[in-house]
C-alpha cells in the first residue's frame, strides 16, 4: 500500500470500527467500572497533597507526597509483570483493588477521626501506590481477554480513553468535593468506587490467557521480559518514546503549582483551571485517537505528538500570562495522548500473549519512573536557575533526544509494524517475521500485511 493509505495495525482492526470493542459485554462492563474507579483514584491523588499541605504547610512534603504517589509503581513493575503472566489476572486485579480500597478507607477513617498525621498518610499512599502499580500492569494485560482479536485495536484505544477521561473527571470532582464536603468525603467516595470494579470483575467471563507457568523467580521472569522486549524495535521505540516524553514533558507539569504561584503570580483557582486544561487536552486527544486512529500511521501520530509536546513546553516556559499557559497545557495534554496511546497500541498489537504482562509492565515502568524523576530534577533545577529556564531546558532536551530517535529509528517506522500474535508462552527462538517492506521508484513506502 502507498503512503497515503492507512496502515494496517491488526487483523481486521480497521474494518470493525472505532467502537467495536463495546460490542463485548465483558469489555463494556469493565470499561464503565474502570472509569468510575479510576475517577475515584484521581480524586484521592488530588486530595492527598491538599491534606498534606493542610497539616504541614510545607511545599517540600507536598512534593514528597506526590513522589510517593507515583514512584512505587516503578519498583513493583517486575513483580506486577511476572504476576500478570503467571497468575489469573482477574484474581490479581481483585486483590490489588482490595488493598487500594483498604488504604482509601483508612485515609477516610484517619481524617474523619482527626487522628491523621503526615507519616500515616504517606504510609497509606505508598501501600496504595504499590497496589496501583500491580493494577495497571494486570489491567493492560487483562483487556485483550475481554474482546475478540479483531477488536483488540479498538479495546486498547478505548481503554486509554477511559484512563484519560478519569484523569480529567477525577481532579474536577475532587475540587468540587473538597470545597463543599471536605477531604473525608473524597477519600470515602474513592473507597466505595473500588466496590464497583471488584463487582464487575467477579461478573466477567474472560477468555483464558496463556500463562508461562510458575517456574523461575520474579527476577528471572523480568530478565526474560527484558530480553524479549529488546528483540523488537517496535517495543524499544515505544518504551523510549514514552520515557522521554514523560521525563521532559509530563514531569514538568508537576511543577505547575510553584510556576503558577511564583511566575504567573495567580492563585489556587487558576491553578485548578490550568490543571483542568491539561486534562481537557488529553480528553480531546483521546477522542481524536479513537475516531481517527486508523486514518494515519502510529508513527505519524507519535511524531506530531513529540513536536507538539516540545512546542507546548516552550510555550509554557515563555507564558506571559495564565491564558497563554492554559493553551500551552491544552496542547501538551493532546501531545501526551498521541504519544502514549500510539506507543501502547503498537506494543499491545505486537506482543506475544505469554509476555504481555511483563512487556506491559516495562512500558508502564518507563512512564512511572520518568515522570516523577523529571519532576524531582526539574524542581531542584528550578530552584537553582529559575522555573522558566528549567521548563524551556526540558523542551530543548526533549527535542534533542527525539531528533536522535527519529534518525536512529527511521522516523519511528517500527511503530507501524504488526505481526501475528503468538499464543505460545515460550520465548521465541528466532527473530519475529518482519513485515515485507520496500520502496517504489517514487520513494513511497510499501508494507504488505497478510
């Protein structure tokens, strides 16, 4: 096919439509329950820094709370991937939800009783973050069990849209609830939301997955997954792209609170609006990916996303007023979705079933390690050289590493690959069958897909 034609991304994926995954009762039930539960999780994510600030009035401890919210997911990624490939993914999800529900209930009880301390809150946050890290890897691996193979592309995109929608709805609802009912209600609502997804999981009848067996340690399984990932450029490009975008783009969004206060000189109301602008851009990007994801190649979406992220970060750093910053954050939200959804789709459509959990965990590990690390380094650098210079410097670094990747990996073409997914749990002993690729006399790329 020629450059002008849409890239094939899975057997029959394009012909089935953007919403075909919703024809599966199991997927639809899981999707709705996930939207409710993840919205509650985001409510808690916004509420925790608020209550830590109420208790301590310390910006440093608020930063520590944010770090505790994200970074533990990186540490448990090897365990999460191994569990997802060796154990019943539904059981893994249920137990992880129980742990997170217990922590949300504890936070509700602590704040309601007036016995909350910073240490107790951070302990609950860390335990909840561990549960969330296991949840996300198992969640990504569980979705393909709920739909036919031809609907996998639709399911991956809609699942990403669900997470993105929760990211936008959760903070908005948290702001409303904090202003009217207080932190106790936010924690309590989050605890109740877990009952929805636990109930949904117990109702589902998914396809049985291929498991790799119980032999070997978690570290051995992690190494097997890493070796498997390194065999394919599509996986390497996906993981590296998300890492760099999270490090030099998403991580800088965590500096928005001090940037709003010290650089733009506006209050908490505008900070909430700017945060909503980023989430709104992510929702728009998700809708665009769902409806038009088959019109362009994944490599094109990713290239546009990377360029848009660089432009958005530069615009944020140069913002003369909060309205300009709002536009920049809206663009950054769209850019993040274009990059992460395209890369995750490429990964899910190419990974063999026996390695889906471990490869998904490595993909998520790249994001959950890079974003808090970028925020941490950016915060220290911002204190030394100023927030504007730090943010613009992040854009320069993102442009540099992206240019290297574009040259090294042929304009990110590996993201357009799709090969038949094997149900074998064993590691392949030879390189995967490449797509037949050639260039015609006019220089147009041709890729033949069975």
